[in-house]
C-alpha cells in the first residue's frame, strides 16, 4: 500500500489550484485586453501592472521558508487565496474606474495587482510544498501534473464562461463577474482544504532543533547544482512563455477584429490546448507509449521547439487575416506549451522529492517560483514595450505583434538547448505507474 496522500486527496489539492487559476486568468488576461482595446490605453500600462504582480512574487522563497518553519501550510494557502480574491476584485474595480478617472483607476489597480502577486506567491508556494511533503515519492511527479492540469482547467472554464458573461461589456458587469469568480474560488479552496492536512501529516518530519535562518537555507539550496541548473531553465523558458502572454488577446482584437467575448474565447481555446498537452505528456510519462517517450527531457525539449514553431506561424498570420485558422493556431500553441510545462513540473517535483519531507521543500519551490515570477515580470513588460516600439518603428500594429512572437520563438529555442543540457539522463522520467505488458517483459 502506498503511503501518503491518496489520489482523491491530490484531486482536492487540484481544486485549490483550479480556484487559483480562475482568479488569475481574469486578472492577467481579460483585464489587459480591456485596458488596451476598450479603454485604448498603451499596452505598456497592463504590462506594468502585471509586471508588478510578478515582481511581488520575488518574495516566494521567503514565503516558502515561512511555510517550512510553521506547523501547518494550510493557513498560508487559505490566507493567500483570500488576499488573491480581494486583489482580483479590486483589479476589476480599478480597470472600471479608469474609464472615469485614469489616475484614480491606476492607483487602485496598482494596489490590487500588488495584492494579487502576494496572494499567488503565498498560496501557490505553500500548496506545492504541501504536495511535496504529504505525497509519496512515486506519486509526486504525476500529482504535480494533475495540479497544473486542474489550474489550466480553471483558466479554460473561467475564460469561456466569463467571455460570455462580459458580452456586451460594461464596467458594472466586469466588477460583478470578477467579484463573483473571486468569492466562489476562495470558498472552493476552503472546502477542498478542510481537515486535509491534519488527516495527512508529512510522510517524514525534519529533526527538532533550532530553526536555521532564511539566508542559510537559501545558501544551502543554491549550493545544489541541479537546483541551479533547473532555475536557469525555468527562467528562460518562462521568459519565452510570458513574452506574448499579455498581447495574445489584444492581437486577436486589433489585428483580426475579434470582440472581447471572441478573444476571451480564444484564450479559453489556448488554455484547453494546454490542458490536453499536459494530459498527453502525463499519459506518455506513465509508460503508455513506451519508456523512450517517458523521458521528461524529451518532452521539455520537444515542447519548447514546437512552441517556437507555432509562434513563427502566429508572426506571419496577419498576412493572411481573411483565411487564417486562428483558432487552430491558438490550440496548437496551447498543446506545445502544455507539453513542455508538464514535463518541467514533473522534473521540479523529482528534484524536490528527496527533500520533500523536510523543511527545505517550501524554500526550493519558492526559488523556482521566484525564477518564474521574475521571468514573467520581465517577459510581460518586455513584450508589451517591444510591441509598442516595434509598432512605431515598423509602422503597423500587425508587424509590432509579429516582432514579439519572433523574439519569443528565439527564446524558446534557447530554452530547448538548456533543457537538453539538464543533468539527470534516464532519471528524468516519470515513474511508470502501469504494469509492463507481455511484449515489454519479453523485450527485457
């Protein structure tokens, strides 16, 4: 019998991740489209706001260390979700207020995005640390994939439903939808976490004694060469992933003439593709397609290369606007992103696994979360700035967007090279959860 959290318990943690994703998708995707298209603000405005929410997440290592030192992680998760929900609602109110008073709206939105970043950092880091500490080693990698798959499910479902509810657009409708989603998400997270941690204590506990200071713990984690190499890969791949994140919906609206509901639905299709890509990687990692296709390194490299190719297609798509299958390209981008992201998450859980039952798991998750957050802050802001500059230099909106897509493709190719050089070889595989087939037994 496998010790640790059951699959039902893992799904409960996944509901928390779904709730987190539901708030994030409205804050970082839909609101930025409204600022750029409906309010006609420069793309750098949402870029700065979303960049702020990622910059705050540089506190992730310290937040993870705090959850390591405490007796329980649930208060960190629920507290973070409450702060995130408040930030998501205030962000919608700030954007709505911009139509009446831009300075007042920006001030409220700045506070809101700060709260969003703090809430995501606290809840997300403590959740992954809890996963690592209460899940058996052989289940950690697929459990991480389940959590992220359920977060993407939250993205896709919320984007699709919110897209319909926001058409026709009005400030009051925006606040109502965002507030309702935030409240529901916090309630679902609270119900999912109820008594879970008390019934499933860590598989092993750290030795009693004086608690080391944060600086000493960070130095210990950074001294691990695997942790350093993976941190660099996370930074570059997430920089590539986020460079176009804030311009995909404005791109559909400005270049292809899609309405807010249609562009939000496109984001939902992209997230649905990501969901499928992660699921396919998880199935392959379980050994369904053979051991060779269970290699996490193969999926990280292949996913990054495929993402680069799809972005090149997006870069040239505006030349054939009348007959370009935009929906298919968004789905393909999601599939490629999902494949590499799921493999990276499984690798992260494997690298944290040997230490997942002691007080370092939160700090390690925080380090990688901070690398992702810094990359997202730079990528989101850099993508919007590059879009605005390229638009002026090249003389058209479509070429401005194309420039960002092509730069992002180059970053994904660099990430593929880094993934190919990650140490681990055959060890970078998901555990085979399926019994070997008779043919596999013969081949042994």
